[in-house]
C-alpha cells in the first residue's frame, strides 16, 4: 500500500491511578467499553482503537492505546470518563501522545 493511503496513527500513553493493581485484560475490557460508550460504534470504527497489551506495565499501571490521529482528543476524553474497574474507583490519566511506540518507552 502506498504510504499516502495509510491511515496516520498516534499512541496514547495512559496511567491508571488506583491502590489496586489490575491486569492487562481487565484494563483492556474497560477501555474498550469506555470508548464504545463515549464514541459509539461508528466512532469506534473510525478511531481504529487498539489496546496494546504487550506494553502494559503492571507496576506503574501504564498502558498504550493506538488510535487514529483524528480521534486523539475524543479518545482521551473517553479515557477520562472511565471511573471504575471491577467496582473499584480509578482515575485514568493520559501521560503523553506520541507518533511512535519507541518514543513512549522513553517516558518515565
């Protein structure tokens, strides 16, 4: 495929603030549900959101979300509106938006 036809993507590095540690699968399901609730099915399809579970850091509770460059602000808003995981209060905080996965690794 020609590079001009490829959709541009961004990576949102986010952090889950909670005294309880969560697994990647728990966070993935909540993030997908939150995006679907906020964006709807059509918006979710346009965003092309993908939770990258290999990049989940369980000690820092940080994860990476791949998203279309046009839907970054909407995805961040959807993450902020997530208030609980398994009936436990949490706060989602977006740390950084990058264009490559490598740049997100350098964030401390």
